[in-house]
C-alpha cells in the first residue's frame, strides 16, 4: 500500500502517456489521434510536476522562519510545465485547424482513406 | 562587443512587428525578413573571429550557469548561425517575387519564426531552452508546409504534425527524466554529472532524445513525413526545410550524443542507421517522377551520409561530416530554388515537363546542373571535398566494418548520379514536346541573385576548400572535447 501511495503519480503519468500512445497508433479518426496527442501531453506534464512534488510541501518562498529546503516544492518543473502547456496548446490549435481544412478537402477524417501521397 | 542574444532577439521581435508594418504599407512586409536576416548575417560574421579564439558565453538575466539560461556561441554554433542567416537571407530575396498569392504577412512571420527557432537551437546551452526553440522551429514549419492550403499540402502538414508532435513529446519526457535525476537543465552541468551511459536511467533518456530529434532529422525509420512535407511546401520553404531544418535536427542529435551523454558506445548503431538511411533515401529518389519528391528523398540520403560521417567520431570524420553538411545546405537550397522557378514557369512538377528547359531558361538550368553535380560529388564543386573527406576518414580507421559501409556509400553515390543526370539530360538533351512557347525567358533579378550567389559559393568553396576547413576543424574539436566544453561553461 505504501508503494502505491508513493508512486501513484508516476503510475498515473505513465498510464496516461501509454494510453495516449495507444490512441495515436491505433485509431483511424484524425480527431481521436489529436485527442491522443493531447493525452500524452497531459501525461508528460503530470510526470514533470511529480518530479518536483513533495507531500505537504509549500511554495519555495521563505515566508516562515525555520523553513527547510526539503519542505518546499521544486519550482523549476512547474515553470517547465507552464511552457509545455503553452506549446501543447499551440500544437493542438494548429492540429485542429488542419483537421478542419482536411475535412473540407477530403470529406472524411479517416486517416486510412486519405492516402494520396505515397512513397 | 556584439552580443549573441541579438541573433535571436532581433528576428523574433521583427517577426511579430510584421503585421504593424502591414498597416503602413503592404509592400514593405516582404522586406522585414530581408532586413532581419541581413542583420543576423552581419552580426554572426562579426562574431566569427572572436568565437574561433574562445567561445562566447552569455548568461541571460545575469544568472550564472547552472542556475540561469545561458547561450554558448562556440565554433559549431556560429557556423550554423552563419549558414542559417546566409541561406535565410538569400531565400528571403527569392521570396520577393515568388510569394505572391494568399496571406503574405503570415508567410513572412512564420518564415522569421522558423529561422529564429533554428538559430536558438544552435546557440542555446540549456536543454529545456533547446526544446522550446525546437518547438518554435517545428510549429512554424508545420504551418508553412500547409501554406498553399490545397489538398496535398494539408495532408502532408497533418502527417508532419502528428509525427513531429510525438517526437517532441519524447524529447520532453527525456528532459523530465534527466531533471529528475540531476536537478539541473544546463547542458554542461548535466554533462558533468553523466559519467557513463550504461545504467538504464541514463540510457532511456538518450534513446528518447535520439528518437525525438531523429524525427526532425529524418533518420530512416522516422522519415515518412519528409518527402510529402518538402514536396508540397512552397519551393522557397522547401529550400529552407531541406537546407536548414533537418540539419538543425541532426545538430541537436549529435550535440546530445556527443556533448551531453558522451555516448561513444552507441555510435556504431548510429553509423549503421546512417548508411541504411542513405541507401533508402537514394533508392526511393531513383524511382520518383516528381522533381521535388526526388530532391526530398535525396535530402534523406544526404542526412544519412552526414550521420555516418559524424558517427566515425574521429576529428577527420566529423570535419568531413560538417563539410558535407555545409555542401548539402548550399547545394540543396540551390536545387530547390532553381527547380522551384522552373516549376513556376512550366506549371508541373513532373521531370518530363523539364525537357528542353536548358534552352528556354539558360541561367536557371545551368544553376540546377551545378547544384546537381555538387550534390553528386563531382569536382570542382563543393560536394567533392566533402565526400572525399568522408571516404578518407572511414578508410583511416582500418576496420572491416568501415570498408563494407564505404562500399555501400559509393554505391549510393552511383545511384545518386544516375537520377540527377537523368534530370540534367532532360534539361539539355531532349527536345521540348510542345513547341508553342519556345522563346527564352529570363527570370526576374530577385530569383536570379540568390541562385547566382549560391552557385558562386558552391564553385568557390569547391575549388578552395581551405576557406572553411579551419572552422570545421575547430567545430569538430568542440564536439569531441566534452571536458573542455564543460569547463568553458562552468569554470
């Protein structure tokens, strides 16, 4: 039980990453693939946050006297995640706008049927 | 002293100012990339002599590494910066007359962002910052591939986006794993902490990085997006994607392998991957009828050759690989620009539609021929010294494996010759089928100037390779001497 409570966030993060990877690799619909990409992104963000997380930790500001370094949450991963979220949103927005265009041209979002360009 | 930060800040700032200039006059928008990249070219050339003596370090915001983000302008960084600025500058001249339809301002914004991202990747000394610049590069190239908005370009952009996004997810995961172990993001600090790559916790991030950057560099199993994306983008963008974007991907990969991990045990694997990429690329290029697809596959092959040369990991091998990189950047940009104009005139990408172009468009056809000969590796053009150095470097090692691989590389060069000469033959020795527009057409100056300048570089450096070998040798020593890099960033 202690194992689970200690590693639950890592399990969740990698679970999300693999679920997303599965969706991207298997699903035929472009919208589902985009959702899969977004799930992978979420998993990685959760993973990054977990790296710096300390249970019952506080913000890294010396507000109380006697606060030790191991009682504070690492702020760097949170800054990274903020950037990663912004990048993820940019990719998501671009992907969805391309999906709209793709539907206009082909009349379908089934990736198996859109195969004009081949080796 | 000129600050290397300006190389990133000025194009980035000007990129977002483009729409405001659009309010004043729609005509001056296209000069903004020209101005920004001319500035970059001047600044990077002024930095050049100083960097060769000693790498220039900048700590952003005054935080010393490993706490803040730092820029490291070493010989290899500045070499790439000059290449990016030079090709970007020439292509921005080409775009004056080439980009006429659709929303021009969006093209210019994205074009500047793409080159900003590329410059940032080669100058940064912080692994997360590298990821961010890499994403700027990738996202702007996804949207530039879709610039025409027609059926094929949207389809290729979607393919490129899905694969590229997956690749960057892997990179981010690798960064997370490294940060979790060492608590730092500075490349030199990380490199100082990583002693060997044999433990699983170090090996997994290395594999994630190689896979992630391999997508952008189009290493063999990850190259499915490249022929579509490069052939359906506007020709000016194809030139930049082929000449800069994939090379930057390769740079990120070798920087990670050599400097960050010092992974000499994985080099044999990369070498085999390089030769497979080379063979696959050249064989696929051989059976293409579409000229831009052919050039795109040829880029895959060239990347494989560079990867092979860089993985030899001797000073001479890396010098040869970087020489090949320079020659590919100049040669392939020239080929795409020249082919782009011929496509623009003939209205078709089919090789058979190029028949008789040698008479109709003498200058462009001549430039295409020189570019093709250079990529194949005929003297006196720039491709020849590069390939010669690679073959010599591999034979110096005196191992059976290298000799076998060299055989395959020379075989691939023969294939390369076969398909490029087929196009040259179509240009000069075949009569045009439709005889209506036989008149000679001279291209506008904005098209001819970049083509002539690139041709000039190819011939001059080909005749006198000493011009750039000194820089390449010091770049190679920067890549090989990991300890010096760490010491120079964190004394």
